[in-house]
C-alpha cells in the first residue's frame, strides 16, 4: 500500500477541460464533510472514450477480479459503502471479462454493455487534484557497510494498527497506529525519534546509501533496491507509525527557501542534496515513518503490490481515498499531463505528450495517506527515473466518473455516502 504522495495543494492548474455534463455543478469550495455524489451519464459524453486503450484497462481490471475470487461472495466490496455491492455482485462481470477474445474492440464494448456510468462530484464540486507516483530505484546492501548505512526498517513487532472504520461508520477509511502501554494504546515514535534512537523492535530489512533517497521511498511507498551483489530487492509498504503526513514542500515554502510555484519533487530533492546540514531537520517536520517488506514479484514489468493486494499496472492503476471509493472498481479519469515538460524520454515513458489531456479508463487499486477526498487521484506511472520525472511534476486538476455493473441496479439519482 502506498502511504503518501509527494505534495497536496488545492486550487492548482485549474485550466483543464471541464466536463460538459457536470456544468450544472457550481464552482466553489465543497461543504464539510466530503460527500461523493454520482450523476448518471452515458459513455458517449466522455471525450476520448472511444480512442482509449480499453484492453489495457481490462487487463488491470482482471487483476482485481482474480483477487476477488478468493473473497467470500457475501462480503461487501467496501465496508459501509453499500453502493459498490458485494464481491458476488461483481462475479458476473468478471466472468464475462475473462471470456473476452484477446483481439478487436471487445474490451470497449464489454465496459459499455456491462456497466452503468456515473459522473462524480464532491457535493457540487466536480474538480479535484490529481498527482502521480512511481517506483524509485535505490542502491543498497543486505548488510550495513560504511557506504550503505541508512536502514529501511521492517514492521516492528510492537506496532499496532487500528482500522477506525471497524468501530464507527463515520471513521471509515481512517486508521491510527501506536504501541500498547499496559491497557492503553499510546502514540508510536515519530520520524525524528526513530531516526535518533530506534527501539530494539526495529530490525533493518536492507541498508541504502542515501537518507534523501530513503525519505522519498517513504513517500512513494515501494521501490527497487539494486544490491551490491548484483541482485534486485523489491520492497513495499508494510506499515506506518500512525503520525500524520506533512508535505515538506510546504515547510520549505514557509521557511522561505523556495516559492510555492517552484515546488516539485525535483526541486525539493535538489534543496535537500545541496543543504545537507539542514536536510534532517526539514525531513523530520514530516513525523510520518514507513516500514517495508520484501516483495516477491517475479515479473519485472509488473508494479509493486497495491492496497488491493494486486500488482499495480503503470498508467492504469489509481490510488483513491477508501473513505469514498471501493478498491477494484473501474473509474474514468480526466486530467492532464504536467505542463512543465521533463525530459522527452519521460514523456515517452508516460505514453503521452506533456501538457496534453490525460483521459483514460483506470482501476482503483491503491490508496495513500495524502489521498483525501472524493475527487482525488494518484496515478501510478511505473518504475525508475523517467517515471519519477513525470510523477514529481504532476499536480493537476481533473475529474472522475465511476463504472458500476448494471446488475447492481445502480441508482438513477445522485447518491452520497
């Protein structure tokens, strides 16, 4: 599971194409609390729908179907979100997807015939924020050396994670973590406390050569460590210490080190690299700390394991807020690629021209600590430096639509959580 995203600021890059069907939604801030509202629509109203690669989306959706096969049919897709139905409700469309021929336009016709479409909004606000994330590459060793001295820790035995949604419906999608002290659950150590004096429960999984690289791995939540013996270790999210995430881009702006419009993952990394004496202090403003596990992923073309426990598909897996969305469901995303173009090969990696519209069918297969709100998405962009160049600059406005199986007797009026 991805814990965090690099930067989350509202009201950025508002010049994307607005969806005509949602023009009746008045602009302005959404009332509190957030509420997902769905408006029935038809597929022919989606600009770019007919030209999308529906086969790529189908392949990602089938990974979710394979996961659902191992879940009892009566279990809901998402606790306290009845609109998404049960796993049994989705089996007929999964069976139909598995039976599709490999060639032709069958995938598009499958989605159009098997699903109803609903445009999404947060109350009356149809526009939200879309960012990108990727799987970074680090250098490391299984044993500590003078070069490889920065630990990536495994989940400590004394860390307790609590899903608050199991206790109160209004807290669904929210989690806390801590340690047991007698009969009470106490807050776990912060990033600064762990870095300064890790407890005996902290066991290193692997050692890397850069504290800055390790910090950004905590943000991305998964990565590949090229080992000194020539091997490659895939690492993924195991747990988090329960402290809230703080975007250090905001910290650097507040401290006067850079202007708001200058903040990208690349500019933050450059500042940390060129100011090593202050880097730890700035990074420790983010008290959130992530623990890792080694992943068994045989196919190097597959991404890390997401929150749905399926491998993520570059350009087709989307991280969403589980308070509002069920994992595994198809969603149509309309946003844009970053306006500030990185290297041309990074655009090739992403598959589109930088600054161009980004309209495609995605599958909600992951989540993250900074992914909050009904109209909020984080696009998994793949592996390595080129994907990172795009992800680090991506903070775009956009919108979402939901596909629900016709067999669910989907609502015919806007519905909320």
